[in-house]
C-alpha cells in the first residue's frame, strides 16, 4: 500500500511539472493573436462597365430572334425559337 502511494505521488508531481501554469497559456494565446496578420478590410464591389462595342440587351434579343428562327429550342436559342 505504501509503495503504490509513493508511485502516485511521484506521478502527480511529474504531471504538475510537465503542465505549464494557466497564466502561461493565456500569455501564449495573446502572443499568437498578436502575430497573426491584421484583418483585411471588407471587399468593395466593383461595378462593371460595358465595352462600347458590346451589344445592349435589346440588340441581343433582336439578334437571337433573327438567328434562332426554325432552330431547335436549345442552347442560346432557348426561349427564342418558339417566338
């Protein structure tokens, strides 16, 4: 009985030595937060401008109506061949 008590006491002392105190963990977490990169600012939405050579939606509709006459209702002609 006395021998097992000594073994558990030694194991407890070794475990206490191996574990750092709580304030060491707090200092470590603060250090890692400080070394992290600063937060990036929110992304700004960029409004795309059309090229002067690009067709307008109305021009596209007219072109698709013209090109899709009599063609199967699939692909780019979806919804335009039945008009």
